[in-house]
C-alpha cells in the first residue's frame, strides 16, 4: 500500500480496510497445475451428456471409479470449541493403509461397489467390474475413471471389450470431475477426521462399516454428489441427474 499508493496502515488498520472492501482471510485453493479447462468443459458438455442419454433411455448405467488409501493416522479437523479452551484427541503415527478400489453410481450415489485389496491395480479393477456386471445384467456399464496406468492396462481393456463395460477416461489431471472424490471427502468427515482408532483393525472396521452401510447416508450423498461441476478455468456446468 505504501509503495503503490503512498498510504501507510497498521496491521489492524489494513485488516479493517480489507474487510470493508469485501475481502476475507482464507486458505488459497489448490488446482492441478497441468489441468486444461477447455478439455474439462468439452468432457462435461459433450461426452457425459451422450452417456446420460443412454442412461435415461434405460440402456446403460454410469459409474465413477477411483481408489482411496486412508492411512491409520489421527487426522485433526476444525470443530466448534468454546473460546479459550482446547479439544484434545489422542494421536498415533501408524503407516498401515486400507486400500479401497470403488465405484459409485452417478445417478444414485448411494449405490456403491468396492474392493478391499492389497494393491489397487488392474486385477482389483477387474474384480470391481465383475461386481458391476452381476449388479446390472443386460446393460452397458460406463465406467468413468482417471488415466492411471492400471485403468489402461492391456489385459483389462481387452477383457472389457468382450463384456458390457466401456471405460471413459477423464481429461488428464481432473479429480474435480470425478464424483467419487466427493465420497472420499465425505468418508473422512464422517468417520476419520478427529477420531482416534487405537488399532489398525478398528480403523479398518470403521471404514468397512461405512462402505457396507452407505445407504444410510442416502439423502446426504444425493445432496453432495450432484452432477454440478466447476472446471479449473471457472466454468460451471450443471447436468441432469436421476433422483428417484
């Protein structure tokens, strides 16, 4: 301010000025540095609507897939705590993970299939696909996923061609377009953040209970996992979604 406008403020004065001008003090938001906004917008406005037309016609289902690897560590988070007091929680420093490979139904996100595995890879993804084939007989299954190497594995993609599964790859560096990323955040809020699990087995059991009873969160998931997106270049795209 002094260099640009010749005006000198105290810290408190500068804070008051910024508030009057409509600024708030908050964390910056990280976005994938290599993401392409135009590619994301084209995916949302061209690729996804074509899939949804088949879904609406009753010929197909669409799922969003991704892996998640929560670590057995206590994660602290913000809470409403009385001023002048602290809320203390026991912490551990475990390094063991629970590796989850999962897919959610884009129309009904409380419908989930998952595979707990030693490693999220092509074999785990194939097991996930087999669950979907059993769950939706006779329908084409569109599996929207990222460009991880295992999703493009030759064995997996050749096998999928002979099934009713079509892999649909997101634009590179586009976790913001994958609905299941919101599920992982929801899971952390519900059962992991600010929660102490002394043993890894307890930690894993809590995760399995959450995944196995996902339908109890139906109303919350349908509110959170809507097909409303914002690309990295700030374009908002709203797509229709079945809610019955």
